[in-house]
C-alpha cells in the first residue's frame, strides 16, 4: 500500500482543523439586540452599531478614519472616486490578487495597469510599478497578500515622487503592521474585507480607512447616495455628490464588533505559529519559505503561502495541493495570474473601460513571469485554521509535506491521472 493518502494510504491528520468562522452566544445576543432595536439597515448612516464599529476598527489598526461599507470590493472603487480618480486614469495593480483589485478601477472609470510581483513576497514589485508609471498614472493599488505585506517604503516613495494616490488592499491584512504602523494607515486609503473567509468577518462587509477627515467625508457621501457628511469641521457635499447605496447594515456591524473582541488572541496564535512554520518548512528540500521583511513588524494573515520546487517534488502545485488535502491538511493553489484569470474577463463584458481602451487588455501579449510562476507552478496556500491549532496543527501539516516529499517519485508517476481526477 502507498504511504500517501491520495493513493490509498493513511491520512496524516484525521481530526478536522478548527472551523471558521468562530461564533458563540455573544454573536447571537448581538444580532438579537439589533433585531429588537428595529434599526436593521444602514440608513440613516451610520447607525449606532456601524458608528461604534468604525471607531473600534480604526483603533485596532492604529489610525485613519473608518468608513464601513457593504463589502471589501466597493471600498477600493469608493477610495478612487473619493480621490477624484476616474475616466481614463491609470491605476497600477499587481498581477497576483483577487479579481476585485483590478475590477475596482474599472468601476470608477479608470484603467487597471497590471504589473508583476516580487518573487520573495508575491506582492506588488516596486520596480515593476515604477516602470509602469506614465503621465496618466494617478494611483497605485498594492495588495498585502496571504501573510505578506507589500514594500510600503518603496511604494510610498514612488507615489510621492509622482504625486500618486495609494490605496492599500488589506483584505488579508487585518492587524498587520509595517514598521509598527497598521496596514491601511500608510497610504491614503486602506481597504479591508469582512467576507466570510476573512480573519475578521461579518459574513460580508468592508471598511475603508481614510487618511484625512475630508477624504472620509467624501467616501461616506459616495456610499450614502450622495448625502453630505461632516468632514474637517465642515459639511461636504452641499451640492451633493453622485453616490449609491453601499452602506453596511447594523447586523454586519454588530457581528464585526464581536469579532474585534476575539481578534487579538486569534491573531497572536496565528503569528506565533507562523514563525514556527517558517522554521519547520525551511528544513524540507524543495520548499521555499517566502522571506519576511524585517520592516513587517506584525504578521496577521488570511492564509500562509510558501513555494515548492516542482523538480524536487516531481509534480507542480496542483497535484501537491490535492495530495495535501488528502492528508487532511487544507490548502489551496491561490489565485490565477490576472491576465489568465477566469474571473477577470473584461473583454466579455460591455463595460466602458475595456471598450474604450482595448490596448490595456491584450492579455495574450502580457508577460508577467513571477506571477505566472507562482500561479501556475509553485504557490501553496495553507488555511489559517492550521495556525489556531497550536504546534500539533503545524506539526501535522509539516509531517504531511515531508511525507509527500519522501514519496515524490511515486506521486510523479501518477500525476497525470490525479490531475484528471481532481482537476487543476
């Protein structure tokens, strides 16, 4: 019998990792209180739960003016609109991220300019971003990915040099810090998601951190159908802005407030065990641990990423991830490179931006070698639940990876059959 679970052998881990999201009686009481209050929706904005959540979230991240919203995708669109970025403006985005990062500029009327990522972090490469700047560039949208942060020193220097707006995509980075500063407080805006898989969740929802009260007031007006909101001691929007209903509900805010209570301990567990994982994986042949920049002073992550050498393992990451799943270790290959992404198909839409600027969407002519390498061959993303399970959780994951590495030749012989069976 094979040693590998995917080929009929015993699983490395038979007990499931902890479920997500976490909930208890406090969540039930919080939602029940909202029901009884009769104040369910987002109007008038902000409701009492939403206002309290905005305050608590800004405190948790260490600054900024928080504007809660319907989700963590519209936050990026609203940030660009609040910064007066729109039709025909260019916004630099990384090739390795969820499709929403590139879709948001188009929703604002701007053009996503897709550039490659850094091999050590899988985050936006500042050198590639610098090469992409043109007179039409108005913003940079770096993504703090998985458990890594983009090089905010280099990106802010680039932004200051060219007078660019920086919108940090922090959907994976609640609680993370760069040089002691919270993610989302370094650029002009920080966009956070509260979607159900995120490490602070209300099922759905988002938060936009704004650098100034004036930017926060514009963002609040845009998401509240154009109504004026106080900012900088004055009411903005006396002539009204063009807005829509992107408000957060009181139910979402109530759940998020309870989530903030749990978050510090959960984040501590993840960070402590991530350091333990770094050390353990560094000893396995064929595994490349992504470098931790010393300026990334606090890690708080959505999922933990590492890379494999397909030549050493005898397979690429799709087969390895299937083998890891079979061993009882939840994992994922990560996103597709943006120019190959099945969820990012602007040419199949009737959106104005790709119709008006087709030269920016010639994906067959794009060469993004680092993103392609990560997405097609080497990236492995481990579920955050592994790191809320103590050392035994990490030990089991490492043992499964070592088992696969020991049996690399056998796995390689069956790779094509497994790929047909499990799909890429």
